[in-house]
C-alpha cells in the first residue's frame, strides 16, 4: 500500500471534515423548504387583491376629462357629484368618483372618492397624475415658470365612504409596522436560544434524566415560558433603545421638541395580548421542532423553524388593501391572526368583537399547540441518533401515545 503524501492527507481530512457536516439530501430538503416559503409569499402577493380587472371611475361634467387607461375606465356623467356619490355608496355602480377643486396657484386638486381602501387606488392616482401632467404640458407655451410646474400639475387626495378607515396621516400604520419588527426580534431571540438549548441537551442526553422527576409537558411548559421571558426582554430592550435613539435625534441633533404623536396610543393596549399569544404560539412550535432535530449542523428541520416569520411577511404585503378579503382572512386565521389583526386595526377602526374573536381563536390554537409540543418534545428528546420523519411528527401531534 502506497504511503499518502502530505497533500493527499490534507485533502482527505478536508473532504472528511466537509462531508461530516454536509448531507446533500438534507441540504436539498432544507433549500426546498426555503423555496416553498418564498413561493407562498409570491403566490399570496398575486392573489391577495380582489379579482377586479376593470375599475369604473365616474367623472362629473365639470371635472377634467381623462382617457381610459389600462384597468381604469373613465365615464363622463351629467349627473351631479352628490348623485354619483350616492350611486357609489348604494348601488355599487362605480368603483370611484372624482371631484375637482378649482385651481389655486396653477395647481388643481382632484379628490378620489371610493367605498373603502384598496391597493388599486395608488395605481389610479398615478394614472390621473400622468394624464394631468400631459394635459397641462400641451397647454403650456413652454415658458420657464410653466415648465417648473410640469412635475406637479395637480395634487391628489383619497377619501373613503367607509368612516372606519383611518386617514393616511394616522400613526397606526407606523405603530403596526414597528410592532411587527419588534415581534420579529423576539421570535428570532427565542429561535436562537431554543435551538441551542434543546439540541444541546438532547445530544448530552440531559433531558432523559429529568423525566424521572417531572413530566415532559411540565418540562416543555417551563422552557416555553422561560424563552418567552427572554423574547420579551429583547423586545423591551429594543423599544427602549429605539425611543432613546428617536429622542436623541429629535432633541439633540434636530433641536426640536419631542413629538410622540407618531404612536397610535389607542392601539397599544391591544398589542400586548396579541404579542403574548403570538410569541407563545411561535415558541411552542419552535420548541417542538427543535426536539425532533438530532444533528443541528445539517438537519432540514432547521428551516421549518423559520415558518413563524411567514405570518408577519403576509401581513406586511397585505396591509395596503385593508378592506380586501385577504387581510380579513389572515386576521381570523389562527396561525396568522396575531400579526394580521393588529395590522388591520392600525388602518381600520374595527368593532370590539373582531379582535376579541381573533384572540380567542389564537388562544385555542395555542392550547392545542402546547399539548402537541409536549408530545413531540417527549418523543423527540427520547430519540437519539435518528430523526423522526414528518409523518411520525404529525402522528405524535394527533395522538398522546
């Protein structure tokens, strides 16, 4: 047998070290899970809007006339604005009605009335602005002072017949987005510490010894609540740091008075219960998955632990259409309600029963996930050297024994 050269020995150790932590099958499964999450987000982005392909916009006779463009059909009407507004509210004949205010300082104001808030209103405003610019440009003698107005030939404003929709200047949107960011920090904190703690204990076989003095459900409950405290500590720390940074920038850098009107104070009491059920749901889910991981270096189940971030992504990309079916569905679907309902409340005034129902449905799911996490934790921590399949995990979730 020929003696290996030093280079061959180095390559042998290199390849062994690489393959020791690289399992191609697990890598493929892991990447497929991540791709699936991305596809779900992309698919939701495509189907979340109401399936209207042509929007009818009523234009009173005394208003600037616009040409049909893309998905918008402009209809000239001799009816008064009040009649058209009534038809918009009661008959559903129109999707929007325009109203024009006489020009002041060469800038006219066009108000777009709609029943509620939809994402296509942004496209309508852009279309109207483009056509107004072209109309204004054609009427110019191209004097220098007129050219400066080309980029602002008209100002636009959205108004809704639904009084429950908050104004565009409402601080609720900023508050909701901030909440989702802070919630993500808490979930990532729980993710990292649970992953290290549970997988480390499983490899050292510590938990099996503790089963003699306490039940698996008691052990997992303690872990969930302990990691929740870590999550809330991280969230509170981030809030305090953010407020201090904002105060420093406003007072010291900008030399202005501290303005806390950017916070929707009426929304804050609801954020805490939704944050509690959300963090509990995500922590229990991640604890159950971590218990089923044998080798944390190459397990495909690591990617599954990222699923709790999906509800926040879906809520963010859906908040531009708060009146659509998509956000309403997410607000009551227990897996996404903890993120979607606060977002809906930030842009729409909802009756009291809606957030209460959303909290109740999520709490029921939390109770079921708690029991399932106990079963998964008990079986997963008892297995060493082999990971359970997804089929096994589903069976453990559905059956106590």
